[in-house]
């Protein structure tokens, strides 16, 4: 199932209290529960004026529907093609670096 990075411009979101973030999360969870198991919220990164969320969803339409139902801002949706981390640099025995 595809993963998506969702960017949400939300002025001042980084200043929300713990209770404010909890309320936002509860609202999102309620909408997701209504929508069924095909769409899943993995986690979000909160900065001063932006929320970057990672979701698993069969398509972008479900992400747009979630944003609309929850009245969440939606700036951009990008499909994640692959994930890399520091271990990506490690070579398996017999492999050569393709640079």
C-alpha cells in the first residue's frame, strides 16, 4: 500500500499546547475510524507553521477525504517512492556501489 507525505500549512501549530495537539489527534483518529482500515496515520512532524504527516492509503483521494471531513488544512500530497536511512549506505556482501 502506498505511503504519502502530507504537508499542512497551519499558522502557529508549533505553539499548540499538549492538550491542543491531543485534541487535534483525537479528531483525526475519529475521522479515520469512520473511514475504515484502508487509510492509516503513521505519525506527524510539527514545526512552527507546518504539520508534515505520513499516511498509508490506497490513493490520494482518501487523504483528501480525510482532510475534508476533519477540516484539516491540506497544502500538498506527495507519494513516498522509497525510504532510506543510514543503513542504506551499507553494502551486502558481493554488491558493488553504483555511483
